[in-house]
């Protein structure tokens, strides 16, 4: 039975794909304990047949032998198999708990979609904090017609590369697990703690990405994302006619250099409508309307070309909580067609992680420091707008 892939990167060497029938012989006691503790905090994960600990005190005692939860390691009461592990020491419980908290954090992080993913066209892994220089390959236009019997294949026509530069940002905070939490078996509190931390991390990530759209950040050409020169800026209130204008503007975007139209289909499932919460009801009505009055004819209704373009059930109408102007709105073309925002993550870690910040030294004989364990949550990423052609925004006065 395969362990869920999305947890592999979090658990690292702790998790390995295993079969339930081989649990006893396939993994060691240290790994088995870590899996059991991970499942205690996140019961829905697949641990390859390893059952969860029944309680936090049971998990603590397994790693420390300290059934009284006094805070002192009782090595003689720990199983011989666990004591024989090369990585067994006074820190074993604190690191096993960090592992379990990470599993729960990664799972919960995905529960809070702020829809920033519709702007991210590419995710990269970087190894350090040096400034990132992202070069976007230009368009080639259309292949020219040739006669291979009479001429050689020509070089690809000249194309224009663009470059965006940006730095990684660092987000983080500390959470604490106390001896009292263990004594009182506050599994519920630890689950709530990781849930809150996951939401805080996702909120920060979403705000970072949406800020490009809201603040009209600069593109590689030095101009703001939404400008009249780019052909993707409007000022009309949300209505069907302005929606038609927005979609037509994006559909008519051309390649730099060649002038060829990029070719964004209109009847496609890849269009998104971004609105503040206050405009959600209006957005739904415009998406579902079968006809409308045009500016030039207020007596005869015209079929709505945008009907259900944003989903049969309005599933591609996104309410962005960071849009503070109650009248502004935008249209996003699917990132499959046109790049928008590039994001980079340190060492490819797209999810936040928890690491031991304050824990006992491996040979200290203590299970806590001052009756508690500290875990640092961190998330390190950066990004930039790399192309303006896939988005339209109406800034309404």
C-alpha cells in the first residue's frame, strides 16, 4: 500500500512505501514510533499499517520511558529495540513530534485555498537566497514555409527574451508544546495549533501572490502589469459588456516580435473572474444571464456570449479577500496558455515546515527545556510577474 505522495516530502526518511504485512520486519522501532505519532495527529493518513498511538502520553512514554511524564528520560524503561537504534537519544521524542506536526501542517495547508494558484504559472526550486534572474523565452511566431530541395532550413526568426529579477522572502513564527500539553493529552490542541499555523502560512503566501495583481506590480518590460499600452486595463464597472471587452482584449493579445496572435480560445474552460466579496452576487448573475442590453441598444436584448464562461455553477468565479476596492475586478486566462507569475521556493519546499527550535540536547537526559519544546514554522519563497498577456483588470473609479 503506497503512502500518500503528498506526505512523502514532509516526512522524508521517516516515510517509506510499505506493505501492511511487512510492517513488523520492514521498518525499525524508531520509524514505527514516528509513524504512530504522525497518525495520532493526522488519523486520515496512510502509515502502511502502523496503528496510531492511543494518546500523547503513550507516545511520549514510548520514546522516553518516562511514564510519569516527569520530564526526565528513563532510558532503562525504553524498549531494547528502540534503545539500540543509532538515532535514539534524549531528543527522540521532540524530533518525532516535529515530524508528526509537519505531517499535520502539510495536510492542513492544503485546506485553505485562497485561489492564488490561478496566478502561478511556474514553480521553481532554488538552492539559496541569492537574487533570482528568471529569463522567459520569447515566442517563435509561425514556422516559415520552405522547400528543402532548394534551400537549407532557416534559423528560427529572431525572438525577444524577457527577464524578471526577484528575491526570496522569509516567513516564520514559533509555537510551543509544553509538558502540560503531554500530561493532559491535548492532541486536540496540537491539531488546532497546526491548523492555525497552516492557515497563517497559506494566508501569507496567498497575500504575497495576490499582491502582484492588486498592487499592479511591474512586468519585465518595466511597465505596470495593467496599462493601456499593454491593452489589459479597463475602468468600467462589472457588467456583461465590460466582460466582453476584457475577454476580447486577452483573446487579441499578440506575441512580442512576430505580432502573431497568441490564440486564446474564447469558448474555453480556462477563464477565471476575480471579484471582491461585495461583487460576488453581481458576478454570478452576469455569468448566468442568457442575454443583456448593449450600450448601443437599450431596447433589444443580445445573447450573452459570456454565459457560463466562468463555470456552469460559477466555480471559476473567485472572491479575492485581499481586494479592498469593492468595485475592482479582473479576468484571468488559464496559466496553461500564458505565463503570469513565477514563484520560487527554497530547496523546492512549497509547503511550510516545522523544525525543532528549542529542544533537549541529545545527551542531556531531559525531554523538555524549561517544561516545553519550541518549534519554528518557516516558509521561504519569492516571485515576480513574468508576462502581462494573461490577465485583465478593471480599476473602477
